[in-house]
C-alpha cells in the first residue's frame, strides 16, 4: 500500500515538473526567437518596398543612390529591397542589431553606430555594392557610400537610449528580452527541473525521458502550429494580425524552425526511453544496453 502511495506521489510530482518544463521551454524558445541575431531572418522575409513605398524615406533613399557619381545604373525601390534582403546584407544588419543588443545589455545607452563601423560594413559588402551599382567600388567610393548611409539613417541620433525614448519603452523590458543572461538562466532552470525528474525517478530512468521529452515535444509542436497558422491561416488570428501578415514572414520562419527543432528533440528524448526501459526475464528486471 505504501509503495503504491509512493508511486502515485512520484507520478503526481513528475507531472507537475513536466508542466513546469513545458512553460520553461516555451519561454526559452521565445527568447531564442527574440535574439538580435535573428534580425537577418526577419529582414529577409519582410516586404520592405511595401513598408516604406509611400514614405519620404523611400524617395530619399532612391534619390541619394541614383545621385552617386559612380552609379552606372538606374536604381528603384525594388532593387534596394533585393539588396537589403540578400544574405550578406541581412547578416550585416543582424550584426548591427546584435551590437545594439550587447550595448543595451551592458547599460551603454549612448551607443550608436559610428562612421568607422559603417565604413567597415560597406567594405564587407563591397561585392554587393559593386553589383548594385554595376561599378567596381574603390576605397573612395566606399567612404562616400558610408557617408551617404550615415546621412540617410542618421545613426548619431539613433543611440540605444534615443531608440528607447522614440518607442516609449522602459529599458528594463528590452534588457530582459535581449539579455543573454536571462536565456542562460531559463536554460539552467530547465536542466534543474530535468535533474529533479531524474532524482524522483532514479529507480526507473526511462520515465525521466518520457516526463522530460513530452513537454519539449508539445512546446515545439505549439510553436510549429503557431507558425503554420500565422503563415497559412492568419484570418484565424483576427483582422489586426491579418493586416500585418505581409511583414511577418520572418516570424513564421522562426516559429517553424524552432518548433520543428524542439519537437524533434522531444520526440528523440521520448524514443530513448524505449531503449532503456527495463524488462522482466524469469522474475528479474534487467536493463537494455
């Protein structure tokens, strides 16, 4: 009787830990998606031309680029969009976002992209600029291009603190979201919960893989389904979301990517339980090896 009560208590606590694991894994995936480095994925799937087509900035960008003395072609907004969404350029934008995130995490509210950093980016993208302008870029051209980009964007006015003020956001929220320490903390909590599952079920290790794998599988499936609905059935989420779906392609990619990854991880974890499940031979319990 006592053994049955202990077993029932073990199952109850293990289920509670599985629920906690599910919540923690969901938070962990959301924080992974919010990493600044994922800005490159967002950029690659945003309809930039639709976003800025009827704005002054669109006219200013096209006018400034076509006015460059070394430009040997006619550039329109769609050319700019293709350029920005290319792998090399979107990765550089992701690196810039990462610099801002690290400055925020370090409490450097005055950080902004300097002219030297802009020149480094232009030099890294020299092949892409050469293709855009149908012209082989020189050092002088790179320097001029860096000045034009700085003039268009006005990075000196785009400090970390200035951006937070413009969006009327307290620094605490983005600090927590973009801080690598919060991601690490949630990861440590996941391992702590997994260790508690192991300790409670140490006499039947196969159960640990089930109690630990099921919440990871379900969390992954939940994010995958969210990505599928946002990408293919956005009307189910309401008119407010439907109006912005042309700008959420990157979010769909991230939801799908992380959802599939964690779902597979959870499934493999559960599958492992069958290989170490004890069997009974002539009244004796033995373990698979």
